[in-house]
C-alpha cells in the first residue's frame, strides 16, 4: 500500500527537483509519477516480501510458480495466468512529458522502501548515456534522495586478459577456432591489430584504461575487438589466472553495491536466458523500468531465434576435428579429458556428413522456386523472395525430407554437445586440482576453444531441434515458428543460412520476465497503435489486468501543420511516386533551414537523390554516406552557420532523433511506413492471423504503420516552443479507407489535405 509517508516523500522530492531546476510542474509528469507509485507500492507480498500471484482458488509466490512451470520458447501457453495483483505499469508518455524524471522520482523511493533493486533498461546507447550522464546526476544533485547507481554491461564489452596474453605471447594458430558463430570469414589478426593490442597493454599497465571497450580513446574495429573479448562459455570464470584483474568481474562484483543499475534490453534478456541473477540482480528482487519499451518484444525475438550456416558449420567441424590432436598433445591426462575426447573425431565427422546431406536440399528448394516463372508475388508460390534470396516455409512447416534430416542433425549435435560439455567440465575440474600434472596455462588456453565448440554445437542443436517437428499438421493450432533459409554469397562462395524464430515473444516475456519480476514499468512515447494497447499486449505478453495509461502531452500540437499536397500521388505507384518527389521536393525545401526527409526504402531514397539537380543535392546529407551520429553533428553545424541542411534518412531516423528548433522545422514523409513484406517473421505472423480467420492487413500492418507514422511525425516538435510542418507525400492517407484510421491516431496538428 502507498503509505502516507512514502507518498509525502515522493511529493517532496518532486517539489525539490522542480524548485532546484526552476521548472514548472507538468500535468502529464505528475500523473505518471502517481500511476507508477500506486502500481509499485500496492503490489501484494507475503511475509518475506515475495510478490503474491493471486486468484480465486489459490495464492502462490513467484518462486513456487517458477518451480512448477514448464517454459517453452516456441509454444504459446493457452491458459491465462490469473493476476488480481497488478505489478506492471505500462505508460505511454510522449516527448515533453518528462518521463525519465517521472519514473526515477517515483521508483527510487519505492524500491528503497521495499528493499528492492532498481534496473533501468533502454534499447539504445544514446538514451543509456543520457540517463547515466545527465538524468541520474540531476536527480541526485537536485533532491534529498540518497542513492548510488552504475552502468551494467555484458562480457562482450570487456577485455579478456587471458585472450590478449595468448595472442601477444604465442602464434595465432587457434584464433580461427574461437571465432563467433557466423564469423567464419572474419579477417585474421593482423599487424595493425597487434599494434592496438600492445597499446592496450601499455594503457592497462599505466592505469589509463579499465578494459572497458567503451572507455577506449578511439572506436575499436569489431574485427580487432572480437579476438580479445569472451562469452560465458569461453570464460573460465573465477578459475582464471587473471580473475583479480578482470574488468568484467570487477564490474560484476560491484553490482550488488548499487541501488540502481542502468542496463540495456539485450543484457536483461541475456541475464534471463541464463536463469536470472547471473549478471543483474535476481528478477524476484528487482523492479525493472523499460524505457523505449516498444523495442522489447523485437529484442526478445532476437534472443530466442536460431540460425546456422550449413557450409560454414561443416568447415568449422572439419577444422575442429583437425585441432583435436593439438589439444590432446597439450592437455592429455587432465581428469577424464582423454576418455571423452576420443569420442569427438567420430562425432565431428558424423555431424559434418549429415550437414553435407542437407546442403543439396537447401539448394533444391532455392533452385525450384527461383526458376518458377509463375510466381504471383515476391514470395512466389512457396515463400521464395527473389529480392532477398530467402525462402520461407509456409506455415513454418518444411518438407518431410527436410524434417527428417533435421531430426538426424538434432541427434548428432545433441551427442556432440553432451561430449563437449563433459570435456569442458573436466578441464574446469583440472584447473581447480592442485595436483593435476597438466600446466594450468595449457588448460586455460584450451578451455575457451572447447567452450566455443560447445557454444556452436549447442546453437546448432537448438536450430535443428526447432526444425524437428514430427507429426506437424498443415495448420498449427498454437502460435507457429517462422522457419526460412537465406542464400548467402561471400567471396565467390555460396552458403545457406537456416533460421527459425518464434513469431511472437509474448509467452517468453510473460513467463520469463513478467511472472518472475517483482514489478516493472514499461514506458515509451509510442506503445499504443490506433489509440489502443492491443498491439503491444499481443507482442509483449502483458495481460489486460495490468495498469495501462496514456499521459497527456504538454505540447500545443496546433503549432505544427500536417499537409498532404494536391500534387502528391499514391506511393504504391512506385515509378510515378518517385518522379513526383523529384519534381516537387526542391520547392518544399526552398524556404526551410533544417529538414528531415524520411523514406521507407533505400532504393527510392537513392533514386530521388541522384535525380535531383546538383544545387539541391549539395544541401543533402544522405544516410549511408556518413554514420548516423556524424550526419547529425554535421547537420547541426551547417544550421548553426545559418545555412540550410536536409537529412535523407530511413527508418532509424524516424525515431530517437532529437532535432529541436531550427534543426528541424519540416518533416517530409515520402511514403506511409507500411512494412516491406519480405521479413519472414512478419510474413509468418500475417499468415497465422489469416489462418485463424483474421485480417492481417488491418490487424497487423495498419497498426504497425500507425505507430511508425506517429514516431516519424514526432521528429518535428521536440520542445514546447517548436513549430513547423509535416508533409506526407503519399496520397493513400486520403484516398484509402485506412487513411482515416492513420490520421485519427496522430496528435492535434492543423491538417491541410489536398483534393
């Protein structure tokens, strides 16, 4: 229950913050603080502070549910978990609400009162840096709240001293064996990389660097960084000789000392995949705040998707087979390593031969569909996409022969993974055995190699198991899995990447996150679609009995004009639409200082750019020529000098770009942001909706477009004093029936529609 004392504390720190910053209270911000406080403070718990899961028949704690629940990644659990004890606060709060301050001022006092940890998670580095470098220091310095905070990162952001030592001390013979899953064609360690590594040693020795990739004075090329970082499979953990100097473990050990931890969605999901509490605090002891929460479902899909390249994996198996003799030459006699390692040659060979049999099946599927001249659309008769060279299995169900091969591969990689796990365990035990005759340095050298083999075999096992679907019916009764093959061409060679992914992350998030955490706040400027939370609930797995709200914006949206010019044409007439933009865009840009032109496809963006006259092109910064950040810096520099500048951008410029005032007084949207129908996950989702009797266009495509349109239009007004124009150059928003729905979801701009 939100006690009077706690309520007074929150109100007091809010007044302190406003007074210190000389700010006026904002209605939406006050409402958001109240909603979050009421949700989190009223969570019902047992005598030990564990959140209760309530229903009419029984009362259970989250730990009891966890012990009794079978979790699946690709199967939707049909039963709805009764809640009656809401612990999630889902808040849509647009630009200008001051949502970061709102959730911090509400959640910090409550987390302290409940003795819970607070984890603030973002989707982008930019917001993460803003919270750590600006928002949290401002809250701490301008209120009486006493708390400490830290930024949490995964192993991949930290230097592995053991790997660095091996690279600099020895020949690089094993480097190719420890590449990441799909990095088979990565460049080997070269002289330039060695120079960087020596600089790292010097900086570490002088105390000028802490081993954090993000604190290195220059940006580090991914190919240079990959060989000197690690993952949980390759890391020897507390057994490592360098553990006392390890940057990752220093940071991890310090986590428990902090009240508030800033992370990103990927790290939170990775922690949950490891069981929770492996890197971050335990979910049941944590209140999460997911800022940029609309990204969370897609991030979750990425974490529970599987993929492997057939030829590359076959090559890796062959290389690993050849390396076995070297490994045994170094660590033979360590525990039972010899016993298990003698089984590996045949296991590597069996898996390789099975992969070689599935390669022609992939080739046949591609060849048959590519040669089918009667295809009526991009996905052809059986899901082949000509533009992306991708073949999607209809309803996620491969041919019987492919399923049979997948079953065999599942068995092969399961056995291989089991034996590799045993080898890794034996090496670990040998490292702890003070009487082991094998030098610890040799054990530490080979453990990450075996760990990489284990990770890769485990990934292949998961992928092929997701294809092992005996008895599959033509129409799935549960939410299906998307399955597809992508043709990959590199350096004159052809490979096939076999992929699978759940089409929704709802059950994964529900049972691994929402049911496990003590409480959570999910917020973003765009969580609703067409004014409803249905889309978010379907994708994120939140139930209807949680707390949902939409905060009123402080902006006067009549300061912006939304126009659809008379000369605009329907964007589905591709050639005519491009020519129309080329003809009229210069006039739209003529009087503007800063403009942002948003395209739905790179192809059209480049066609428009190269057809414009040179005097117009000279004002344009086009995505792809510079990094996003460099473009924004250059754009602001030009505007500050009193000149006009135009940004040409794709979807990544339609959200998260902050260009207040003269930096952007005109947003031009070339085309309504309907998803391009070549994503296999979205195509499979649409197929499933249609199979259930729904309308995929109205149920998925239009709501998705509505949310993206709101995001794109939201690039204009970034401060209460901003004004300007939004121009949509796609007449379908007037001529099509769904256009009224899209217009209705936009804020109260002054609307001028051409006839």
